[in-house]
C-alpha cells in the first residue's frame, strides 16, 4: 500500500443481538478526554481574539461503561483481509457500530463519502481513501491539516490550513490513482492579479490578493446546479469559485470573526456561520456572470457564543446551526426562515452536523453523536452513539444500499482520537421503546422544550459561553 503502509481496521464478531441491548446507545457522562484539547487541536475558531478553546474535565475516566463494548463489533482482533458483516439484514442492530478505521498519523478533521469510497483528511499530508472498511489508496498534498473535502464527479476538492484549495482527479484508467489537477487560486491568476494594486485588500493589517484566502480554509460547499464551489475561511471571508475554469469570481467579507461554516442551498441562498456568533443569509444571483454579486439578505442569529457548524437537509427545507454552547438551532426555509426550535442533546460544543433523509446527526466535543429524527418541526433523539475517546470533528453519511426495504444509513464519524468509526443507523427505529429506555437511563424527563422539539437531555455547557 502507498504512503507508509496499510491502514488497519480492528473488529471482532460478537453474539450480542438486538434483544440484548435494544436500539439505543446511551451517552456515558463519564466519558471524556484524559487531557485538555487546545483550540488548534479542534481546528475550529471560537474567536480569533481569544485562544481559549473548549475546556474538558481531565478527571473523567475515558471509555468507562461505553456501549462500544456492547457492540457487535469490538476493537480487539486485527483483520488484514476484507471483512464481511456476519448479520442478516433483519439481525443488524438498528443503531450500532460496525467498524473502526485507524491509522496512527493524526487527528481526523474531514470526511467525504462517494459511492463505495470514503476520503479522510487529517493533520498529516496524506488523504486516505477507504473501500469496504479497508484502505484502498492514498495521495499526498504539500500541506497537512486537510480541513475540508468535497467531491464533484471525478474531482475532489480539499481545503487546507495554508489557505489553499487543492483539486484532484481520479485516473480513468486506474481508480486507485489520484492526480493533482491544480490549486485554487491558480498560479496564473495570482500572477495576473498581482499586477493591479486594486486587486489587493487589507486583511489583518496585511495586504493580500482578494482571490486568495489569507488564513485557514475552514469548509467547502458545492452547488452542482450552478457549477460553483464555496470556500469559507478564518480570514472572515467566503469566496465563490467557478468550477468550469477554476476562477475566483467573488470574495465576500462576510463576518467580524472567523467563518466556520458555509452551505449552499438549491433555492438560491447561501448560509454562513461564524465565530462572531452570527448566521447570515446571502442571496445568490440566478445567473452567474461577470459583475453578479451575492447580497446579504438577513442575519438569522446573533449570539455571544460561536457558530461552529451548519447543515441543510436534503429537501432544502430546514437549516441547522450548531454552536459552541452545545445547542442546535433550526429554521424552516419553507416558512420564510422562521425559527423552528432548539435541540438540546450535548453538553459541549457542536463540532459538525450532517443530514440524511429525515435524520440529523450532530457530533460534539463531548465525544458523542446524537441521531435526531424530524417529523414536521418535532425532533426526536433516536440514539446517542458513543465509542470515540476524543471530540467528534466530522461526519459523512451514505445510504445503505443493502438495507432492503428498511431505510438505513451508513454514518462515518471522524475524531481527534485519530479514528473513523462506521455506524449502521435506521431511520425507522421504534421511537416509543427508545424514549422509554432514555427516560430510564441517562435522560431527563423534564427536558422537553416549549418549542416542541424533543431534547435528549437538559444538559447545557458547563463551561459558559466561548
């Protein structure tokens, strides 16, 4: 295998069935990191004016009582060959851990799943590609800390700590070969722009070309319909790239602090979330041509704590926003962006959000993943997936093509514990049974907010606002 050998996957079959532990995984209040994690480790800006990241309770015991030990897959025996899951469709537990991908080369900061391939980015220079829970190939960038990965057909875009976006293409002759196709902005455009003084802008008391990010690229978002790529950065801007010719067609100074997330909707809107505590809505021009500009439509949220993650569900009807206080706000696009409610399921910062079908997945610095199901504006917490020993930094979701009639999803979670865990999640788990288990377990009966959204727990951040 390329670039330093073979990736490892640890797993072991277990005879535990659904009846033994149900469909719910409980959050373990004793799980946390054994050492504090710095803001640089989390790679998320709570404020560019402060170096204070989220705090962790160092006296807690890691992994104590974790349901991972109850999982039908356990990290005990190394397998070098391809693994087949010894469950029939009807016997796979609804929300369970089915695998763990590990390489001792750095924290996992970004994930992207396409068809049967999973791409992982870390603070090493290697971008690894996994297939059937085994390492398939890898390719190396000039810069480490791959903070964002998005896939468009045969092209892969990666955003980096050095402020650059790198473009890769899959070889048509050999799908395991990924070749560098360029960098955004291109060297040609940099040289061309550098001639005109009007192309320079003031960023953090330094002059920089407007087409270049002057700080880390925090996230990427594709709009396939219009052929646009959006990149957001800690330099307080988001930029718009035309994929067809790799041109930066617009740069927007969007916020007063680092931009942590950008998402593009099919309805002609772009949303940005920032460490300044705001979520902003931008109107996208109907046709992309020279001189067209994104315009600020409204500010949805203004709060003291940082906005850390955004996600839009597949129909484009609901926007979700995670914050450093552990709360998730949501707005209904079909109702003129009216505020729908707040989901309370984490006790530390939300670091990532993903949606699939009627499900919402939230990953947190508390090392858990909450699985929410949406029915109208009511959200029910189906499961709290535990097993990571570090903050959950990124998520990717794909439909389980072998699930038959049951709607199942394969969820990938990347963590600062240097692992990617793979989960099987059902959309139609028995909610009533789960709620009963939750109320008897580590959940609080009083945690039903007045906005109608179900809250898995009334816990809030123990460390105040960031």
